[in-house]
C-alpha cells in the first residue's frame, strides 16, 4: 500500500511495460495456473499499448477473480457472478474504454450463468476470460459446474454425479461472437487468443484451462504433452485454395464450431468461432441515439424537457 | 355555456332551468372494467384542473390482469387545495352491475348514482341516493355508431359530468382534440360526438343536478403554467432534469412505466437505458454506469428490491453513487401487486447484509416525486452513496397538476469528471468524502485504483485489518450522519405543540394534512409533521416530539409483532420516546381521512372528536340538503 507511492510514476505516454502494469502480489497458491494467465495478460497489454487510463480490468468473486488487484489499471472487484452486467455498464457507459473481465468457472457458468447468456446475446463490446479449474478453490474444494462426473469434493465425497457443463458448447449457444479455448501451460497461445479477443468488436470470450494445484492437481494433464497428453491446435482455414485447406476449420461456421465442441476430452484449442456479422450493442444503442437526435433536430436538454412539459399543460 | 359544436337538439343542451348550486368539492367514483378507458376521464379532468383554478386529486386501481376485470378511478375535484382522493364518493358512475354491487356502499347518503341503464338494475326505491338512469351504452352507440359499444362511453360520461358540474367545455374540447389529435380525424370527430351526446343528454332527466364550484378565494397563483402527469412520470423527468442519462431495469408492476419513459426519452438526450435479464443484472449495469462517472438509476418494486440487495451492499462498501427507485406495492412476495402498501421501509433502510448505511427519501405527492428525484441525485453525487427513492403504487399512478418546474434554473448538466487526478489521489480517504476517479481519468501517481466490495485501505487494497474495518465502517456511517446534519427541518403544520402530533411519510401526506385540519376543527391542539427524509432522519425531531403529548405515526403497513408500524418502530428506536404511537392498516388502499382521525381519537381523549366520528356527512350533492 504505502510502497505504491514510493515508486516514481511513469513518464506520461511511456510505453506500457510489465513493470508498470504490475500491482499487488498475487494471493494465489504457488504453482496455480492463474499466474501464467496473469503473465500472458501483461504481454497482451504490452502488445496492444492502449492508453493506460483507458484499460479496465473487472472481476466477480473466486480465486481467479482476484485478478484486478494484480493488474495496475482502473478496475474493480464486484460480487459473485455479476461482473458481466457491471462490465456491460462500463462498456456502454464510455465507448473509449477497453474492458476486460476475469472470472472462474463457478462465477461464469454457475451463479453468473444467466448473465453470460445475456451479455453475449447483446454482443456488448468487452472481453471475458474464464479461468476454468473445474473446482471451487477459494472455498476449498466443492463441486463446480465443470467438475467431471466422479470427481470427489467436499460436497460430493463419493464423486460428482451431475452432468458437467460443456463450456464451449455453452458459449457457442449464448451467441458470443468470439469464442476461443486455451490452456494455462501455453503462454504464447494464451497471448494470441486474448489479443485476438481484445481486438474483436463485440462480446469475446476465452476459456482457459487453469489448474488448481491445491484442490484439483492434474486436472488438465491430458492436454499437456510433457505429461503425456495431447495438445491439439485448431487449424484455421487460410482460404489459400490448397487441398489441405478444405479440412481446416472455418471460424465463421457455427455448425463446425459445435462439432469441435463435441469432441472427446481434452478436445482442441484455438478459435472455435469468430463473426463480425452482428452489430454490437454499443453500436445499436449509438444508432438509437443518432436517430433520436436527428428526430429532435439536436435540441438541447433544456429544450427537450421544456417541450415535453409544454405537452403536459 | 354551450358545447362549441353541439347542434341544437330539442330538449337537449338548452340552458338548465335552475341556477347551479355552489359546492366546495366533489368525489366522483367511476367504476367499470379496465378496458373502458375510465382512467382517461380522470386524466381529462386533472388536465382541465391544471388549466383552471380548480384542483384535482385522482386515485386509481387497476387489476393486474391484462384485459377485463373491474377497475375504478376516483376523482376528487374542487376549489383550493385538494390533498386526498376523498373518503366516500358523492357520485358513483356504474358501468356494469358488478360495478354497482361492489361500489354502491362507497356512496355517501344524499349522493348521486349515475348508472348505465343498459347494464345495471339498481335496488328500486333506494331513497338514500339520487338515482339517475342514463343509457350510457346505447347513447354512445347512437352518437358514434356500433363501435360505441366498446369505445367512447368514457367520453360520453365526461360530457355528462361537464354538464352537471358546469365545467369549462371549451377547454375540455381543446384537451380532447389534443389527446386524440395524433390519431385520425375520425377518432377526434367520434370523441367530440360522444362528448356532445353526453353533454346534451336531456336536462329534465338529470333531476336538477347542476352544480358549480365555489369561486376561488385567496389562492395565490404562482403565475406559472400547470403541468399534469402521474408520479412515475414525475420521477422519470426529475431524474432527467437532474442530469441522469444512464439506467438499467427489469419490468415489474408498478415500477415499469419509469423504465419505459426512460428507455424512450434517454436516447434523445444522448443517454441509454438498458433492459436487463433480471433485477441483479439491472443494478449491476447501473453500477457499471456509475463507475464510469455518470450517476445511474435502477429501480423496481418490493420483490425486485430484495433481489438487488447484495449489489446494494457492494454499492455501500465500494461507495458508488446510485439511484434506486422502489415503487412499493402490497407484499410480501407477489402479494397485491396493483395495490398500495408502505411495507418496504425497513427493507429500504436495512435490507442487505452487514452494516450498510444508505439514504432513503420518500415523495409525498406527484410534484414531490419530481423534486425528490432531483434531491436524490444531488445527495448520491455529493456523498458518493446509493440513494433509494421509496415511492408507492398510489402516488405512482395518480395524476396531479402542479406548477411547471422552472427548468432553466434547476437543470443539472450531465457528464463524467475525467480530469487528471493528483499523484496523492486516494479512492477511499478515511477522513474525507470518497470521490472516485472513473476509468479514463489519468492518475498522477501512475497507480490506478480498484473499486471493491472487500474491506479495503485508503487506496482500495484489500485488508483484513480490524483497525481499518472499524475505521472504514465508521467512515461509511459518518458520511450519512454528515448528510443528516445538513437536512432541513421537516414540514410541520398546524399547532406547534399540544395534544397530538401526526407523523406521516410518503403518499399519506394529503390525508394526514386533512385529518389534522379536521381534528383541530373540534378544538384539539394538534400538528402534522411529514418526513421526506426517512434515512437519515432530519435533525430536531426529538425536540419537536417533546412538544406534544402524543406522537402518532400513520402508515400503510402492519403493526408487526410489537404493535408498531415500520416508521413508528424506527422513531421509537431512535428517540426512545414512549409517546410515539402507531396507526397502521393493510387493506391495500390509501388512507381515508376518517381512518386517520379515528386512529388519532384512540390516543387522544376528546368527546368532541369522538362525537365528530359518529357524524355521517351527507353529500353536498344531495337534492334536498
């Protein structure tokens, strides 16, 4: 806290570096996958070089939702599961901002499931990163909506019995216009996915498998090559007319994306779906304003309200 | 007076034979079905009052079903200040048999029953009332054709009422043309035909019912034009005047019309109102707007406010300004969604978890809805706090006319303060009011703040320090106390000391004021204190209470387990004054003046007051008074 003022402020307009972007030391357990997500996010911001004051990192509740304290940008820590509608207010409230939301699988798919659906449906311009560890870690090992059947937790001591959510299928169903999947052991891939998500106009979401070493060690080993797993990258269509291109994934093809989402565990990683066909809510609302302003011939606020009152006389 | 375009019809609109009798005020209850447009009769009369010297108070019940179902609209019209919708009716207009059956009991002795002879058979030989049989349905059909069976009966009745009470027909005709002007010419013509037919209904059938309101005496006009609107609209436009350009909500009766207005109006002002997936998303989106530096509004009715409570706790902890409108209705749960109740007071003050002090204001009438909304915005910005506007179903749907606000002098300029913050900027200074740095503003130290629901230090970093939690809890409490010290003394009328002080809040102001006038008339020294600031209380209440033998709080909620309504309980807890008593009720209706007077009589010994209760007042409309 007091050390915050001890470091000299960066020169105005100085490039954003990891050093500038680093804030409080993370409270995560040693070995937590979230450290790698944080390191990747610093690299994303270093790459994008947005004006420092226009970056917002926001989160709900959970281990991963502590994220905003560790990134030196405007930001906040909201209530459990509701960070998305809050972030929608930020995005719609100030068009100039770059809004990033971080959260876990419980925050996003369980308590916040409804908000995920509707923020995606409205295509609010923001980027959502879900750090999925398939367990409730902050509350010390209860079943999460992505815990596989048979996983033993304090709330399912004989193993989880409920069908888990398929995150990719769920996200595709919401109508999100950018859906990608990554892995906390693949830093370059995370940087690429988050960068593309940030650049996307509309609701972009990246799900990152991020291991909880304390309560679900080894959860994602099956996609870590050095642990004997398979790391399968989605080969995106290049439209180069080659015969092999026909087999590649068309990111604008929703049906193909659903097919990828239906693959057996651990599935593929990369961009499942990306479309710019739908306008963002930000654009649609701006169009409403523009039309209304045209109809009212850019009357001042005072003229508008006075004319309303004169009709009530 | 003659209707401007009424053809001369034999036995029609000839000048009435007798001179009109003078009356002070009249209560007209219109009983029909919700699709009969009886509300618009009230609307016309209220707007007419706004353009003349008469005053009008309306009261409406609508069923929560979409179409069909009984509905009433009560209008009280008269000279000078009309403060309540009236207790019993002087005139009942019954469209159907069920309207007659359900409401004949509300008619005062000597009152007038106007019934649709096509649908209603009243009890024969009921000499308590003047019965006037009017073929409302067939008369309307005759005037406008077959469509009149469903549409136009309301305008026909309006014409009849205009005739009976000698209303300004030229102004009414103008209002009708304005109202229907946006539709086709046929609609305006049919409306005028129906109006004229009602107005011209043969005089001799009206049995000399002909009245005129007393000349206005001593009423000081502000010289400003009057505007006519309902309470929910007044809140919406108050927020616009206060510079609110952002909001989010979810539909629930009776809150919805506020969000409908804002959704339509805000884009004209460059603003935005988002319809969200639920109540929690609504308050969250509104808080997101506020976080960008632009005070936002969300709202709901009882159950929806409950859903917003966790987020409201965050708003207190993170010290985020926010306006939350709660239009109270009968509860708990879905309860009586189209009836009035004041049972959300404790929820508004204490709902949510933890020690979460916040500001609660309540408007007393439609005009006050406008100014309360403006005050709420000022407080939210100045103290960086959530403010709840606690209104109710009765005032939300009621139509009143009041002085048009002087907009040039009160309009607040919207916009976020994105100016650079100095290097020593702290989002949560322990000894000063919080002033957030919205995203987009440069912070001189290069260290950007986190707004948070965790207990935090002055820079917004999470803390587990007991010392800091104690300090910050006190900070959040003390800023509300700091606000309390600035509040004006509440409105006090009547005697400044004596037997009884009546305390009201919200829409009970009008009947409370009339009740105290009635109590004082029989020689009891009594005062009336009305609270707009429900939390925190304004200063000086203890001293005011001490000047009366009894302090009687009237509110529309249950006496609870300990015998006191919600505000009475708060006042007893705050001031430990055993003289504080409680009048409560839970019938889903606004207070009648007589109910308050009778409640006061239980706590004040006075034979004169008791005697006055027994008197059944005859209607001033009685043919032989």
